[in-house]
C-alpha cells in the first residue's frame, strides 16, 4: 500500500464527493464536518469545485495543511478533531479502503488538479 494516497474530490449538487476506481468507490460523499474542512483547504485553488488533488497519509507529508487527530469510533466510522481546534469531523467506513485501521492522525494537503495525464 502506498504511504501517500491521492484522491480527486469535486463538488456535485452542493456535495463534496470523489471517485476512486482503485478501491471501488463512486460518488463517495464527504459528510459531518469534512465539507467545511475542504472549503477552507481549497479557498485559494481556482476551479476547485470541478476537482482538485487531495493528498493524505498517516505520516507527515511535506507542506501538509491539516492534521486531524483521531478521537473516537462511532457507527463504523471515526471522528477526528482538527489539530489545534474544537472542530470535529466524521470519516465513514470508506476510510478502511485506504487504511487497515483508523490512523491516530491524518495529514492532508490540497493542490490544483493537473489537466495532463
């Protein structure tokens, strides 16, 4: 498994979601506090609503913008608190498509998506 993962979230009908054929997810929505985190991450990325690159890892990565810390499990998902704040966000069981178990921390950063492949 890669140490750093990347997905390409986009906004559809007012909902942040992503597709990842490699793990079998299509239009997987972000909910419960994650959309607010995404809005702040992409505030300076032109056209982010149409898609951006979201890099994440359980280990620190250069230039990370956020570091949510694990706080508890609930309804087969996991709650995280944004480092240095009281803001909590819930990640659904799709988290386990990327990690064997809920990591203590998730480091993430957003960048413009390239139009080249």
